[in-house]
C-alpha cells in the first residue's frame, strides 16, 4: 500500500511538472517557427528573433523591464531591510501595527493598488512615465522584502548587536558586520522575490505608465491582441535570462564554498546575487543597444509620439522612418477607439493617432483634432479614390486613410455550402446546421451591424424598435446556436479550421485565407460595414511637423507596403493594393484583401452617442444571455 502511494505521489509530481513546463517548452519551440501561426509549426527559422532584435519597441521594453526591476529591487531591498531592523527595535504595539500595514498591499487585489497609485500621481500632477513606474514598483516590492527579512531578525539573539558594541564596535559596524551577515539569506530571498515581482508585474505597470514607456508585460499584452510570434521569441529570451540567474545563484555558492571554506554566510549569498544582477544588466543593456540602429538627419533628436492599434504596423516601418528622419518614435497601443478617446479627451499629448471613422467624426465634433497642413503632405495623390471624401471627413481636412476594409463571414469551404451563404447571408448564424460551430466577434458595433443587416435595416439606424429587433436576433443566435464569442483568437482558430464560420474583419480574413486554402470570405448582399482607420493629428500635438512627415512616410509605397504586407489589412495606397493583390502578390486571388465597392447597402459608421449607449447596454445583455444558454 505504501509503495503504491509513493508511486502515485511520484506520478502526480511528474504530471505537475509536465503541466507547468510543457507550455514553456511549447513556447520555445514555436519561437523558431518559420510561419506566423502560433499553433502550426511550418519549419525552423530565426525570423522572429531577428524581428525582435530589430524592433526598437521590444528592445526598449526589455531594457525598461530589467532596468526598473534592478533599481526597484536594490532600493526596496535596502529600504525593506532597514525598516525590518528598525521595527525589531520598536515597541510591540508599533511593531504589530506596522506588520499589519505591511501585509495590506500584498493582500489587496493588484487592481486596487494600481488605481490607487494612478490616482495619487494624477492628484499631484506627476507626469506618468518611467519614474512613476519605478516608484510604483519600489512601493509594491518593499513589503515582500520586509516579510522575508523579519523572520530572520526574530531568530537572532536580541543582545547580539549590544555585545558587538560592548566589544568596541560602532553602531554602524555592529549593523554591517554582525547583524546583516546573520540575516543575509532573508535579504537575498526578499531581493529575489522583489525582482521576480517587478519583472512579472503587468496590472500596476499598465495603470501608472505613460509617454510610451512599456515593460515586457505590457508589450506582450499588446502583441497578444493580434498574432505576433515575436511574443514567443522575447518570452524565450526572458526564460533564458532567468535560467542563467538561477544557475548563478545555485552554482556560484558551491564553487565559492570549495575555494574559501572560511567564507562568511553573507558573502556566500551576496556574491552570486551580485553576479546574477550584473549578468542581467549586461544582457539587457547589450541586447537593447544591439536593437538600436543608426539614424539619418532631417528631424535629428526629435521624438514622435504615435498612438496606434496593437500590432497595426509593419516589421520595419518604425525603424526605417527613424533611420530616414533621425527622429525617434515612441509608440503606445490601444485596444479600442474608446480607450484611445479617454486619453486624448483627458489631455494626454500625442502627435499622431490612428482612430476609426466614427471616432474621427467624434474627435472633429469635439474640436480635439487640428486640420492638416496640405502644403506639408505629398501623399494624397497616392491614395485610392475609394478612401477619400468619406462621410466622417468629406474633404480629408483632418485625416489621411491608413487601412480600410469590410466586415464579413469567414467560412470553411469543406464545411459550409456556399448556397447557404448566398441564400441566407448573415442569417446563416441562425442556421442550426452549424450549431456549436460558429464564432461571434466580441464587438458590439460589428455584432449589431450583422443583426441589423440580417433584418434589412441600416446599421446607422436611430430607430429604437429596429435596434431592439437586432437585440432579439442576437439573443436568438446565442441561445440556439451556442456560438463562441471571441476577439482576435478567431484568426488563428479559423486558420486551423476549428469551426465552420465566423464574423471577421477583412484583414484578418486575408491572413486566414493565406494560411489555409480551404477558407473563404463572403460578404452578404444586404450590406456590411465599410470601415476606415486614418491618421490624424490632435490639437495638442507637440510636433505637428514631424507628424506630417510620418503621415507622408506611412502613406508612401515603402511604408504602406511594409504595413499592409505584414499586417494583412488593405492599404490605402493604390499601388500597394495593386501589387499585393496582383499576379505574384502576397494576396493574389484572396478576395478579402480588396474591399467591395458598388454595393449601395454597404455603409460607413456614423457616430451617435445615444444609439451607442443603447447598443452597448444591449450587447452586455446578449453576452449574459450567451453565458446562461
């Protein structure tokens, strides 16, 4: 019986190790994937490591992560150790009170701490950036150091320091030569915990940063919104760095112990920790410097602050623009137009934004954008006529189109009959033949567009009865069809043919079809959302001249080709469109790449605050209905 229990225990331990480490092994393997898929290995390649090293954003995030972690670890270790020693000499009631106060930040949900720190910085009008992130990391790391040091202090003879001073030691020497060496294991443990917490933190960092300062956690979160295998490469690099640290911490003491048998406990733990920190610093700084390139002249030393969607730029456009102009680009990413609007409306300064059509209309109405200086733009004649003069900016006084496209149905040709699509259009999402085999996109705007178009209404309707009918249509869909409501997971999932059909953006459908020849893209004749994302310059931009230069470059053939070929969305540059969709182009024969024109039922979204709020509330109820189905 005991033998069986031991075998069961060993098997359970092996399964736990596999459970924890298999995803890491999987990530490392796919960091060498030649293709863009995160789930299908298509051949060995160092492509994503090259992309990582050439990406100024990734290298700067790596540098920021380890820079903040090292400084925060050092400061919090010193402050936490001194505080713990001081508390040990305090009255019992003070000590107990401070210990409870110290435990509070660790017991609090991170989101509460994050919002509290953010409000503190806003209240004192401290501009968010590197320094606010560093201060926040020091604040939440210090309690962990104190928690690690306090047990070691309690285990000491309380008369040890007094005995040292009786023998002639000064208070400082008693502290550094007697007390600290005895509690060094606790100090090192606290420092390692602080370092780990700092490197790992996302939530607090996300709320207290600004001005384009990002650590790896924020970078990976942004990159995960759309497919980018560089996530695997940069994560693998972090695993390698941490592994080196662990090896140093565990191996160096053994080597040192053999060489110096009389080594003090403090040195035994302290030296490997210093060595580990040094290695991390050297690796992060050298990698960061390797990722930087030389720059050219016109805007030497100037900085462009760009606010764009996550994974909405090509592999080389930022680096090439920096090399051509001599400027540096600080790019922040947003997940939604609403998130972008909140920052801009609250006065945060950017030089270039890339919002969607209806949001541009709102920004114009609220006087948050400046008119473009047409004398500084030489790109308008390069753009296709289909993206000029759209309702949100009829004279293109405020905006220059960036990407455009449609919202349609991606489907597996081996599972879906094209006749069903032609006959039913969006109503195919109510066809029980495909029950449990469909994706809905987690977007209130696009989901209601689909429902309204299925019912024969305008997607810009202000009629509440029609909107409520669309709500009923969506509730019927989620209750009877059991769809999976997703965001960008649909891209890789449909590329792997995991469901029969789903609602998708045309640019994402382009990637799916390029990866899997069994996939198709269909636009119902009842109409769709003909959307456009465009570059604009906010009223409070600090460098409008450089902003115009970036708009020109992003609209030029080289910049637009790099963007469109990498991201998969349709370029506004006519020549790039023709090249990529033409013979031998990356998207030859893929109908989703060229948006449909000539269908009178296709519409551009118009901003309407009243209907937006109504649809937002109803979509929340649709998702509740889906979870209860």
